[in-house]
DNA sequence: CTTCTTTGACCGGAT
DNA sequence: TATCCGGTCAAAGAA
C-alpha cells in the first residue's frame, strides 16, 4: 500500500538529496575538495544511496561492473564532513578473473591524472576480528 | 548507441 | 499485528 510509499517518500531516499552541480571542472582542475570515492583499482557501479539514521551517515552502495562477480563495496561518510571520515566496506571477492584494470591501478599509484575518483581518506571499518 | 549516475519505490527482516 | 530500517532493483537523464 501507499503507507510505505509515504514513509519512504519522506525519509526513504528523498531526504538525502544533496548532490551539487557537477564537479567535473573541479576534478579536471585537480581540485580535491569535493567528495570523492576511494578508488581501489576496480570498476564499480553505484546502485543506491541512502542515509542511515543509526549512524547519521550517508551510505553508498557499489557493485562490481560484472554481475557475476560477487564483489560489493559500501562507502559511508558524514553528510557534513565528506572528507572528514570516510568508511569503506568491501564485501565478497572478484571472481571474474580480471584483476584490477591497469588504467585505474596505474592512475591510482602513478598520479591522479586520469583518475576518475580521488582518494582523500580511506578508513576501513571491516578490520575487526569477528 | 552504449554506459553510468541519480532518485524513487518496494521488499524483507527485525523489533 | 504493524512499523521501521537497511538494502536492492528499476527507470530516466546525461555524457
């Protein structure tokens, strides 16, 4: 029923619309002040973004380019301090027999020339002995 | 034309 | 039981 729709409509996803204009110019100019996602050398596709009330943070959901690959990535950051505390959570492993593309790997380890995303602060919260 | 990003809505599980 | 949260998929628009 529309009950759920109503709730979601108000606090589901419509509440986290905070995307500014394109930072393409900034990215090309070498500006790393905007929010950038930690490039790990793999190709990811964003399939969702939600605001987690429990932690008061924005969580982005990424999936491997290949659908058969069970690799997933979750990035969560503060709505007020995107470059202040970034938490990246990796789930699963790549099975598509295609190691990190040399393009991204080279860009990430050589320089931020063709780098689509810049790496500001990488915090791994999954490093706990569960 | 193809590909990726973004937003909304729905679902399932948990309480 | 109903409600809430987190998580995922789909469609549209833009590049």
